[in-house]
């Protein structure tokens, strides 16, 4: 019950990333595991 919707969401995320690359505005790389998350903002180390 979870696998289908999760796979669908990941497919759409990949499609959006591809479209941004084609438009010249690529999504920056980052890891949410090491990211500093605060209310209203997300900052990647480095």
C-alpha cells in the first residue's frame, strides 16, 4: 500500500529535477542526513 505511492512520488521528483536541469536551473546536491534543519530554512554544510 505504501510502495506504489512512494514510487510515484519519487518518479515525479526525478522528472522535476530533470526539467530544472534542462531549463538551466539545476537542483543543488545535498544530503538531508547532514543538513542543518531549522524552522523555515534548510542549510547544507559545505
